[in-house]
C-alpha cells in the first residue's frame, strides 16, 4: 500500500526542532486520552468539543448533553458525523505547548464504527485523485517534488463531504492548528471508499522551509527567471494531504492498514476507516466532521444511522506508533437510537421461474428488494435481519441435480475469513447472486450460490446449507452469507432461512438458480397457482412483512391447460433371462413413469403362473435387520435399481433385494435396501418392504409394496423402477408354453401427504419355450383296506411321485371302482362354499373327510392339510377340495366330483404349475368317511381309471389297481373225495399257501401272484385209520412273498364219509 504522508523538507525542519525540545515527565505513555464519536443533529462546531482559542479537544457529553446534541433517529440520515480524539500529551493545550507523551508519534489510525451505521460514497459526487486534464482533481502530485506540499484541490464543491481540524506538535514552534476540507474521491482498486483531506499549511512555515531549501538547492533556471520563480513558489498557499481509506470488516482480522492488524475481530460488516500519518508532525488531536446529509441529486444518505434501537454499541479507535505499539479506546454514546417505530420497511419480493411446466426441473430467479428513502430529511428503510422464504407447495428438491454435484465445506466457504471470496469447488455451484447496496455503484457485488456441506463426510440430512458469495474486488468488499434450506419432512415444501444477515443496508438481492435438467428444484406436479411466501424481519424490531409472489403452473410452459387430476399412465416391461420351460432363470421387472404423471404409491404385481422361487435356497432375513436393510448377503435374491428426479436425466440409485420371513401377514417378504447416496448426499438407506403372498388357487406369486414417498424432506420423483431377481438357481420357469403374463395394479398419488388419486392395471406378456422336451413320468398309486363297515365306510389313499426336472402336473382325473362309492350321508354334510371361501377351517367337522400332504422344492417344510367336501349351489355334487399349508402358504386343490350310476369321478382340473415331488391324499374310514364299501373289496381286483396331464401337454392314462390292505387268503369251495380234501382258495398276492388240520397231512404250494388255486390236502396216516364218518377242520395259511404284507389264514370244515 502506498504511503500518503511524504517525508519532506518541512519534516526535516520539524524533526530538528523536536530534537531541541526538553524531555518531560512521563504521564500515561502512548495512548488515547480522549475519544468521542458522535452523530450530531446540528451545529457541529459546538458538538462534543471544548475549544481553547484556535485549539479544541473532545468533550464526552453527558446524557443530558447527548440528548440535546446527538442525532438519534434510527435510520435517519446523519447531519454531522464527528470523530474526535486526542492522544496522551504533556503540557497545556490552552498555551499551545502540548506534545505527545514520550514523544511517540501516531503513524496509523483505524476507526471502526458501530454495525449498521453506513457510509455511502456514491451518495455524493466524487472527485478524481488525478485528472489527466487537471480540471477537477484532488491532486496526486506534489507542487514541488519532495516537499509534501500540494496545491489547492480543484474538486467541485459538490464533492466536499466534511472538514478536518487537527493539532500537530511542531517542536519549538509549539502546537500548530491545521484545518482542511474533506473530499469524496473516486476510490482506488480494493477500497470501498476513499476520502482526501486537504489541510491548509501555514504560509510562514512553508515560506521558511522553501527559502531554506532554495538557498541550499537553487532552482536550475536562468536569472531573473530563477529568482522570480523561487519568490513566487515561496509565497503560494500549500496544502498537506491526508488520505482516509474506507472499507467493510467482512472478515475476522480484515485490515487494510498495517500488516498483522486484525481490526475488531467481529466480521459483522461494519465500516472502518484507516489513515496513515507521518510522524514528522506528531499528531496531538484530530476532529473529523462528515457532512452526512447534504443532498445531491435527491440523495442525502452519505451517512445513515443503524435501524435498531437496542443498547448502543461502541465505536473503536486504534492508534499505532512507529514502533508498532497500539492503543485502543472505545466510545459508547450515553443514549441509544430512538424512533425505531418510525423506520419504514417496505420490502418487495418476486420469483420468476425459468419454466412454468409442471413436474419439470426449474431454475428460478428471486428478487428481494427494499424501498429506500435516501433524501436528507427522510428516514431510510430498516435493514433486514432475517429472511424466510417458503417455496410453493410441491416445488421441491430435485434428485436429478445431484449428478456431478459436490459440496462446499465451511472452511472453503470462509464466512468470516480475512481472505476474500470462497474456495468452494465449481461443482458445488447452484446458481448466481447479485447484491445491490446503496453504498456502492450498481452491479458491484456479484457472485455465486453454493451448496454447503459438513467439514468432512457427506450431507446426511436437513437443514441443507447454502452459501451466498457476492464479491467486489473493485471495492474490496466480500459478502458471504450462510442460509439454511429446510424441507418439510412430510411434504417436501422448502423454506429458505437467512438468519445471519449483516446489519447493513441493501437495495436488492437477486438470486438465480441454475436451470435445465440438473436444476436443484422441480415444479409442482399439480397445475395452478404456485405461491411463494416470505417473512421478512427488520432490525428495527417492528413486525415482519410478508410480501409474496406467484406464478401459474401449466402443462407445457406456455400456458397449456392441465387436467383436473394429473394423468396416471405408466409403462411396464419384464425380462426373462432363460426362456427354457422348467429351467432356472433370472427375472427383471420394470416400471417407467414420465414427467407429469402421478407418482407411484403402491405396486401389486402378480407373477406369471409357474414362475416360482426355491425358498429353501435362501436364508430368510429376520427382524430388525429386514426393517433396517442390514440383511446378510445369504438373504439376497437380487438387485433393485431406481431412477428418480424430474427431467430427462434422473439420478440412478441401486441396492440389494433381500428375501425375508413373514411380513405384514404374508408368509414371506422382501426388504429392498437402496442407499440414498447421490453426489455429496448420503441420506441413509431407504428400505422398501414388500409382502410375498401366494394365490391359493393358482399358486401365483403376488408381490405388494407401498413405496416411500419422501426421504429427509426430499420427495421421491420416481421415473423408473427395476427389480432383478437373479440369485442363481432361485427361480423356476413355468412348464407351460402357452400365453402367460405379469399383471400389476398400481396406485398413484398427487400430493406427498395426500391419498390415492389414480389407479392403473398393466399386463406384460410372458412365455417360455421347449415344453415338449420336458419329461413327464409321474407315478400314481392307490391303496385301500379290506376292513370296511357300514358305520365307518371304506378308505382310500392315493400318491403321486414325480422326479425333479419334469413338466409339472396340470390335472388329475380318477374314476373310483363301483365297490368304492361316495358315501351319501357324508356328502350331505358338505361345507357351504361361502363358509369355505371365508375360512376353510370354519367348515363343519362332518365335511372334513381326510387329509393331504405334499413335498415341493419351493418351500422348506412339507405342506399338509385337510380334505374337505364343499358344496356349490350350481353343482350337483360337492367338490373334494384339498387345503395344503406350509410355511404360511396355503394352496387349495379343487376336485370336481361327478357321480353317475354309483361311480364317482373326481377331476382336479387345474393344479398349479409348481414342481411337486409327491402328493398323498388320504380318505380314511370313520363316521363321516368320504367312501362306502359295496361288497368285499378283496373279492376281485379294484381298478381305478386314471388320467394325468402335464402342463407341457403330455398325458398319461392308466388303470390304477388299488392295493387293498388286509385281504387274507379266502376259501372259495371245498370237496372231499375219498381220503383227499380239495380246497379252492383265493390269494391276493404272491406267496406260499399251506394246508393242514386234524387228521390231515401238511401241504404247501407257491403262487406268483393273486390267483385262484385248488390245493389237495390228503388224510394223514392217522386219519386214514379213523372210523368214518368223521369231521375235521382244515386251516389254509398264506405267507406273502412281500414281507411288508401280513400273513393270513382261512378255515374249512370237512367231513369224511
């Protein structure tokens, strides 16, 4: 920084005089003896000073004097602003022999005014420091080089802004009073203001200095020109220059003065002024008077009071000597400002969107202004303390904006740093800002808006921080403000709060958020009037003002009409990784939503019939892990990908899909854990829960999920959802190659906190191939029991076994033999269809006729349940319905019954396309058995015509022979001829027949299978000698070849004649 006080010939003379001065007693050392900084209402000559002839010194007014002299109207334009101080001295001012204690001269002055007191150099015409044409200038060049003497300024009178009275110590010459005029100068680069003081130097002093100088160093001019010129120069009036440099303390430690000085360390944007002083003429006192409200072109606001009437704050004076010693003194007026209730506050607010189209990214421009009252007699507008701006409902943060975005840390934002500007990354910029203040020319303060973040780590939630940085290198002002954007965590409505505004006047602040696909906010979905409201609190303490602004949201940004309810028309697609029937596959489900559509609230999807998962392959995630999204990888069955955000470039999120145990009444569930990590944000893991149910008739898998609407104040504008179930070996394809489909029912909403406003049904075709290549070889067996009765009827058990990898069974039809008719008394106890459909287990006990059990690779546990007769009004005979349950899954197999001529036919026409390794149906005997017995079940083979059809179209027909358990050997007839008995028997399996009895020989005979056999049993030797006639009893035994079957015996009475 250039020095504005020159070491001159005058200085050399004064220093010589000082060297001859006698040392005086030390009083208080280097410091400030008196200091007054007061805004005076009128007559500055007598305000806060005491005069002693040509000299004066500060006089701290009493409260009564201050009430009389001070100008205390808050927001008023100050008539006279006075800064008056005196250094510690020795001697008497009235005698004109005072000098600084210890001879320490002031070299630097800094004055800090109270926050809110503003100085506006643009309110007064300015004078150039140096005019190339030398018409209107303060004067930057010495009249005589090296002297420090300047000619009178040629500035226009309108640039005069005050006067300066100073007393300097001139050694043997004593105290010298100086008087000068203060001019408003065009400030140099880096200064907010610059004032020039032209102090009129006493002619005798300057004449003596110049005479001595010319005697020692004559001008190099010919005579008589030399003499005439020297005499002319000696008799001129000269001026000493003092430059007052003004700035704003916007940072802690900011100083334009000596290196290392830190000002007040407040960083509250108050004005401060600095002066470099030559020690050649030690300063005794200085009284600087600014004319604060002289009107120029309608402006009289050169100095304006703060607009709050709280306790007065101090003004600070800091002096520095040549050795770097500093002395600081503060002054607080005995009375504060008044009339805050009279301070006007008429703010205006406007919001202009870049687009009015609904549900589109929107970069808007806001303009907040204050009506100023700059005329001399007016009270100016209150400064703004707090600004709260609430955006229209539905105008929310846009997830798309996170792409490529980063944040600015507090250290980079440098809110109160002495270093101008910010070090925020360019990628953290959200928009631009311009700030118009009455103290600087229009367009001086411009800059950017940045997204703020923590010092380390991601942004984890609201409030979301923004930094406004308006810079003016030209005027050395750096305005950096912190704001908070607080979303309503239920609705997403945004409220911006700026509560750390400096106590300084402004005219207008314009904020423009970047527009386009990555704009940080998006328009409401619902068309209509969008209102932005504000609450603006003034420093004056009067009530907040609430200007608002509105625009109309339309369909196309051109005023296009909107439907009363936004449309809800989404698209659905699926991908199947392997199209081979019955094979393992991966399946992807996709939903897409375009801008302007209602948002997705709930999705209910029914998977294609036969597309099922192998639950035993996965470890089911339990609670609370499923709720928290912290399941183990062994529970993962796939990946979810979500694109969210308005516009053409939504942000992509992804996360794992876990299989869970029972959830919300369903046997299984899904936990979809998607980390909400986007750019600098990490809002945690968003967990979406889904139920997995199984349709009891078709066994189709039904997945239902209520989607999250908002995460930490950010509404989720879903554009695409993709769920890929891709765990190897988990999914089975159907074994049916006909037309299948994925069917979804969607619910939409318009307002985040509103109800369902739309529904949609979607169907996506699904198919597999190569069904004909699937094997189909199920094994079907049936068994009954020979033990029957009228009271308990007959029993029947059927079993189907099927190896893995075959086509699944589609239908089974069986025709019972006439010997196993339906039991009419039981049919009459059938459950009503309505009761069964409400809850099968509420059916009457008499309708329960048996049980069923099945094994499937899709469930960990065996499925079991009852066989129930169900009566349908339109059917002649009750159905035989099999209710299978396992792991919370219920499947009902419907067997349609027809009875004709006593023969019962049961058809399970549509069993689920699900792999099953075995199914056993057991209809036992009992008081309400399903079957009766007609005759001896063992008397003849029981055949059951059976037809089994696979989902691939393969058909198996067979006459299933019912194996009757408990059938022993039977004696059909007997005959005695001579000494031999001929016994004809019926066997029901292969094995060994034996015959024996009293007086009879033992005989054996083997048969390979069921057969009628006549065995010859002769009399034994003893029998042949018995007296005839006699009777005996023969025992015919049977030992089956199959050890699992029981041995049996029959008896025959014989009479030998």
